[in-house]
C-alpha cells in the first residue's frame, strides 16, 4: 500500500511539473523588479531559478555557521551515550560508586535522563545511600512522574515498605499507571494485607499484559486465598467466595482458606459444604485433612461421608487420620486407634502420632501418650521411631491395620 501511494505521488508531481513547464514554454512571462530607481527584468522561469538558488545559498550558509555547534552537540551526545553504557555495565558488575558517578553525568542529557537517574538511584541504594537514591528519583518528579513512581515503589518494596510504595504509585501526576506500575501496586496491596484490592487489579493486569499469563494465574490463586483469610465477617467472606471463578472454588489452598475462615467465624455448615463439594470434584489429601481437622460439628454426617470416601480411597493416610479424629470426637477410642495404626501403616507420620498421643492421654495411658508425642517429634525430624510398650510397634501396626482390597465385584475383604 505504501509503494502504491509513493508511485501515485510521484506521478501526480510529474504531471504538475509537466503542466507548469508547458505553460512557461508557451508564455515565459515577464518579471519587473524596481529597487532604488533601478529596474531589473527577467522571465518567470529565470526568477524562480534565482529564488531557488538564493534559498540553497542561505541553507548552505546556515549549515556552515552552525557546524561548530552541531559538532559540539554530537560530541556531547556521544559522550552521554558512552557514560550511560559504561554506567549500566558498572552497575551490572557491582561497581556501584563508579556506576553512580557515570550515570549522574549521563543524566544531564535530556534524552536519557530518566533511565540514567533511575539506574543511578539503584546504584546509590545498592551501596546503602538512601538519601542520594531519593535525590536522583526526586529530580524526575516534573518530567518523568510515572518513571519516578515506579522506581520509588521498587525500592520501597525491596525495603519492605509497601505503604511508601503505594504512596508513590498513587501520586496523581503518575496516573494512569503503566503496566509495570499496576503490577507493583497490586504487589504492594497484597503485601500490606489488602489482598482483595490486589485481586481486583488482576483484570487490568491481564488486559495490559503486565505479567506472563502463568504468573497471573499463580497470583490469582494466591491473592484469592489471602483475601478469604483476611475477611473480617461472614458477609464479606461469602461475597468474596461467590465472586471467585468456578475453577478456583476447587483449588485446595483456596477452599481450605475459605473453610478455615468460615469455621473461625462459626459458619460451620458453609465450611463443611465447601470441603465436601471440592472433594467430590477432585480428591486431595490436604482437603480431607482439613475436613477431619476443623471443629465444625456435624460429626455423624462428616463420618458418613468419610466412610463413603474410604471405599474408594482405602489407602489415603489423610482420610484414615480424619476417620480417627472423628471417631475420637465421638468417644470411640478403640476405632480411632485402629484407624490411626492404619494411617501410620500408610505413612501418615507425625500428625497420626500426635493424634495417638491425644487419644492415649484422654484414656489415661500416660506412658503411651508420652511415647506417641515423642514419636510425633521424631517423625517430624525424620528420626527413628520408638516402639510402644508391650508389643513390637511393627507387629502392632500390622495387627491393627486393616488393609482393604477389592475383588472383581468391588466387595472389600481383609488381607489374610
């Protein structure tokens, strides 16, 4: 398309030139110039040529007169570019004092002022001079407010000052924030305990491609979880939960955050339902662990669900541990102990030993309780486990563990 327009332009220009030449050849015209009593006559064509020659002469004269200035300006630009390049290289190599000096000199060139001052501020901050770093950034306030806001926020976040970062990014002169500014503002909000506001910026960040898609998905899950944990009442919690997209409502970390916060607010029904729905959608050990661990009542219903899930997940240590906890809460210690030994056989680890300690202590067996608590600590450290008194630990686990297998008809049977 550009080639076609260029060809058309030159064709039209040639046509106009041909028409003017034809007119001048038919009638060369007459030009009279009278100056201080003298008359000068010529044709139109010659007059135009004289005007063109005068213009070219004046242009050449201007070039000659401004040559020293242009030479000096070009030399200064080359020096500025060299200082900028050397300064950035020194900053990368960790030569912070040299980098700060070179970059401060390069900042005198208006074309590279923003990048030079920002890099100089980073060099000053790297050598521990916060005052010099801030002075370099403050010099950008009038001409480059958005760049100053971003650089100030980066330094503030690196120094764990999210409030100062938000103050810099919310400056009216820096609006609207570029993509990097949006990402920094969301990070500052999340760090300062305002995850819900950070979550609300994800749409704009996706639209402006402020971060890679995978990174945005990770932040969406993290900030959704944090926003649920920061909900200060049940209504806010319910509103934030309902606003989440459906895939997030089956993410284990997000579901557990909602369930734990709902349990803390004594919203037991909602807590249990969220875990049950998530487990029906996708089985996850952390979800069933929370289902058995949280104090949300509904013992009969939760145990019935756990027994149903046990038919399809007989080797799940978290499910066996959940069954043990629910049984102990119903004062059924023999069944709870059996489930705990089955959980240990499946590798449940320190949490199962701790639950054993709770059960033994509750039933007056202080010796076994102390050993179980000690084994919980040893298991968390990957140390050797001490046998329980009276029986070989391995034999006790084998005797107590009921390993369910399924025949071709799906009926559970015991290992012989």
